C-alpha cells in the first residue's frame, strides 16, 4: 500500500518503522518543523523527521504537500496539528490513538488515564473525521495499566501494541469501522505546567499518580522543586518526626532513611528530586543538605 505518514514525536517513530518493515511504500512523511531542542539550543529535526531521513523517505513540514502526492491512505500518529477539510477530502486517513475511544479523546490520553486512576486503557485504529477523535474505529486492543506504571513506560507499551495492530489492520485490509459509543465520552486536554503542580492536600495515591505521569513539581523556600520519583508509604502518621502535629499537609518529616510528606490523606515518601538549578538527586541527599523538616512545601511563588 502506498502511504503518506503524518507524525512528530518519538512515540510516532516505531509505527513508521513498522509500516516500512511490513513492506508498505511511504511516499511522503509530514512532520513538525525543526525546533531548538536541548541545552545547546541548536535547531534539530523532530524524531519522526530524523527517522524518515534515516530511512531515506521524503519528508516535509508542510501539510499541503501531501495534496500533490498519489497515495492510497494517510496514517496519522501523534501529529499534533488539526487537519483541514481539504486534506480530509483529498485522502482517506486513519489515526492511531492511544486510548479506548470514546474515553480520552484529545491531546493527552495516556496522562489523563493515569491521573484518573484508570485500570485499563488501550489503542484504537480509527478513521480521521472533522471532529476531535470522533471517527469510527477499525480496530482496538485493551492494555492493563500496571500498579507502578509511569506514563513513559505505559506509552512505550501502547506504541508497541499500536504498531502491531496498525500493521495488521492495513495488511488484512481495513474492515467496516464501528461508530464510537455515544456515552462514556471524556476529553484528555493537554497537560500544562500548572496541572503538574502538586496539591499536597490531595490523597497520597493521587499525588503518586501525578509524579508517575512525569514533570511533577512543588516549591521549597521560594524555588521550584521537581518531584521525580516518590511512593506512598504505609506508616502511622504519628511516627513521622517533624511532621506537622496539626495534620496540615505539605510539611516533610522523616521515617527511616528518607523524607516523607503528609498529604491530605496518607503519606508520600520522596525518592528522587530536582532542586531548581541543580541536577536530580536522591531525596535523602537533598534532605540532608536542605533540612526541610518543618518547612511547608508548595507555597505559591511570587
């Protein structure tokens, strides 16, 4: 099958490689433009563009270029742009979406499933329609979310499963798609920095989910503090030396070898943190130097 492929981030690279390995002809790859990435600030291609160049595939950052290409189908994976009606009218398109539609339509389905505490999620091969992830579904597969899963590990598993069912769907020929259910629709809006700010008044299990999504942060003595790794602990709150005696969240204390923070309900042990302007470090190392006992975490920065 002769394809046009539209994708941008690292998650869209394995499906592209899988399609090529399965013998599909990729006539054009459309990806996001080069951007400044990394500490050096040099311009560099998107992960999909870099992979396309490695595979010897023609690549562009102009969506309208696909209007000039003869192809049987367009495949969209995490492209990050809304496709206009002239594109939809020109070429049939399928999308590999990382949720069990109609749950978690939108930009951040993996993260939203984790934050909601979903036990399962999955992948769908769906037709691209004008609405946001409203197209009928050709194929779907459910994936269990492991107890200590991170968003990164879950996404990697979903990409592997999705690549396989995408190749299988195209190799077998797309069957008649099934319309999505009208009930159970939820929207996975994009994750913002404010979404990742830790609310210590929330239960420890919810704070833990936020940390496992990646990018969680709080404040400590007027500066940002990244919470890179943490885990709920089952200890009696009365056994946390230095913890706020009135039961107010946010105040670290110590149990055993490391800092523990009282949440709205339950306790969370800090395992790895990233103080502002410094490299990530074990929370025990940070606590030994910072002496956080009795200091409130999460005060709003001026």
